C-alpha cells in the first residue's frame, strides 16, 4: 500500500489505496446517532467550499492518486447547491470521483449529476455513488432527521437511471438491529437496482460517544478493536484520533 501525506494550514489530505478523502467542510444537519463527526475530531468546524477546493487542487497537482472520495465529514447533498458546486470542480481534476450520501436527491441535483457524469465519461473518468443505509424500521429512531431508507432507495434507482454506478453502504452495521432489517436493505437495494453493497463497522471513542444508543449489554458482546483512524480533515497537530471499531476492522 502506498501512503503519502500532504499538510496544509488547515486540511489534511492523505492518499490511501490510491484514494483521497475530500471533506464537505461544513457540519452535517442530519444528526445520525452513530455519527462520528459530532465529536469534532473528524470534521472541520466550517470552511468555505472554495477554500477546501483550493487546498485540494494544490494537493492534487503534486500527488499521484486515482480516486476522490467526496464527503466523509458530512453529507455532500445535505445542501445540494454546495455539493454540486464542489463536485463540478472535483470532476475536472482527471480523477475518478465517488460521493456518499443519505440525502434526498431532487430533480435539479440529479440533472446536475447527469451532466457531471457525462463530462467525466467523455474525459475517461468515472463518477460513482454510495447511498448509506444502516437500518430500516429503526431509522426513525437512529436517524430521526435523515431522509428515510425508502427515500434513499428512490435515489439509488434515480442514479442508476442516469447511468451512475451506485453501491449501498451498509455502515455502520448496528449490533442491536434485528437481522430482518438488514435482509430488508438487501432486498430493497436489489429491487432498486444497486450495483452492490459495502459493509462498515461502528465507531466509538474512548468515552463511548456515538454508541450510547446501543444497549450496553449488546455492545459488550460485539468484538471490537482499537485503531488510529486514517480519516481526519484536521492538521496532524490533532492526530492521532483513536477509535474503537465494533464489528470488524
Ligand atoms: S449523514 Fe453522515 S455525516 Fe450526516 S449525521 Fe449522518 S452519519 Fe453523520
């Protein structure tokens, strides 16, 4: 694995497995109970889109990598105008681009994504999407301010219709959620036409942040490991960030 690091005044970009994470740069309004950005260690407090893009363009001009992963500190389409504007710029850098979202994708956003996808295809690069779904019936409790899973599945179908490859990110897998909800996600994802599924663990810090909604008697039965996380938008002054990872990893 090749690892390279470049630091700027505020944002850390890092190549890992030929991929670089690019932050949205503003707090996410969805407030999922497991969200690791709420602790402040991962996401930036708020930074102008232009600043993120300028810093990233400088990085991309001097570093080899293949894929841009847009949006790990927030949801790029919680505010679609910002997400689309940033994506348009990222799409011009000659790299594959992947974004992940739970937002409702309205027609203007889909039209803009289709346009970006067309340009990227002409330039020999690929735009792909991850739609995150962590539970089904429990979403109204676990993700009360986030568009419901059924709405996200509509997004999967719509993205496929405009020719964008779509994977469902089942992350985090939640240990107290009945298997039936995960079976439902699989069924609905296939019906929506997704290209596949990726799975991800549940993160917590040493204070148990982000896992307090999981019954402790269930949490303590789940295998976990302690790792320094690789994703952080902060300068290395604030690293390392150590997370407990439930499930695997
Ligand atoms: S959508 Fe993602 S970034 Fe936003 S609150 Fe939920 S987990 Fe956090």
